[in-house]
């Protein structure tokens, strides 16, 4: 069965520091992978997705994620954190024969001035 | 700027009352999802529709929850009777329905429900 695990329910970084949010998936077939962001009191918004094209995926707001099949990972990174990046981030996984995606438990990102 | 709209944004009700939440998907989208978000359970898929037909409602408690799409511009989620454990944020999302599971879902702002 497919699943996704996000390591760390809360990550705190200083403004200007590297952001790294971890996501590992479990899937017996090639997955589709997503990162969504949720700002306070808002719905989720797609940051980026992997659909079997390039393994390094660039998204909005300077975020990117790399699909590593050998590590079953899809970690989200941003070189330099900005205060506006404070939000909750969700990793999700799906595969072609399914009809829905599964969301991880989320990681709350805090940015220290 | 096309958006998914949800009404009401906030709802406080007493246990046993009926609650109806409404969603207007983005015009032209033919896939609609209902999610529930709580601190304990995270984001759970309750049901989803394609071309107004329910495809999967396995995540929804059947005895009290019901989801429908009376037309292509309206999706409803009803709880009758409501219970305190139903307190959560309910999100509607829609998608173009062109690319299957890999397509982007567009989320509404949510309905924050509190059942006393």
C-alpha cells in the first residue's frame, strides 16, 4: 500500500538559512509525488509535483524537490528562507492506477528573524 | 482569478443539529474532493466525485455524512446529526479531471466547524 512519511512535525530555521523538509514514500509502483503548502487559515496550494519527468522539480517561491528512487525520498528544499515561508507543508503520493492521493501528516515550518 | 469557494467559512452548532457545507468548484473542473482536517488525524479524504458521480466515499461515515453534487457548480457535504467529534476544518478541492491522479488539486479556504 502506498504511504508517505514526513519526518519532523515542526522545523524551525533562521531567515536566510537553508530549508529542508523531509518526505519518504512507500510505493510498489512508480509514484507521483507532490508538495502542497498551507498558509494560516487558508486551503492547500500546490508547490510542485513529480510526474516521472525530470527528477529535480522546481516549484513556486524558490522551492525545489528531488526525487530519489534509491532512497524513496522527495525532500523539499529552499536555499534561503524568508519570513513569508512560514506555513505548514504537506507531502503527498499517488500512483497511476489509483484515483486519489495520500497526504502526509504535515510539517510546520517556522522562520526565526 | 478562478478559485474554489466554500460557504460558510465558520459554523458553530449544537450537537444533533444538521450541518450543510457548500462548495463551488472552479468553472470547468469536473473532479471534486471533500477533505477533513483535524490536529489528531491530519488531512483525510472523505469523498470525491468525477462528472458529478461519486467515485469514492469510503472515508466518510455513512450513518451521518452525505455528499452530493446537485449540479456541476455545486457540491454539498451534510452531517446529520452532528457530533462534537465532527469539529474540524472541511476543505473542498477541485481539479480539471484531465490527468488522473497526477493532476493539481485546487483547494478552497475551508469551513471551520465547531459542534458543541
